[in-house]
């Protein structure tokens, strides 16, 4: 039983919460700085839930969210970007271009 418990705990530690990260080949198409990862596209509620997990529970009340949501058009995507430099933000993307970055946080 102890072995099973240890295996379950270990698997939980390695499970990443939030959206899946795109393959590096896909991330390069977004013209991000070297060392940056980009998430799969998220729905609005997924973006807010993930922001809460990251320690930003008030994203829906932020000026950035209030700017991003009205300019969204069909086909636009909300994604999360996380860079080795510590830069960490949400972005509104159209095709492979970041239209607007918001919800910035610094990774320690």
C-alpha cells in the first residue's frame, strides 16, 4: 500500500496544472523570444481559472482583461506565455501575432 501511495504522489508532482504547452515547433511560429513556451489556446473561463492557479485571481477585473476581451474576434486565441527569463503573461493572439499582452507576472 505504501508503494502505491508513493507512486500516486510522484505522478501528481509531475502533472502540470493548466493548459498544455505547445510543441517547440509550434511555439517558434509565434515569434517569441528564445526560451519562451506558449500554451494551447484557452477559452475565457480556462484563462481565468489558470490565472487563479498562478496567483492572479483578479484577472477578470483587470484593465488588461477589459481591453483584451472587447477586441477579440472569431478565430483569435487566448494563450499563456512563460519564458526562461521569468516573463510570464497572457496574450490575445491573432494568427501568430500577439495583439495584446496582459496579466503579466514575474516568475521567481
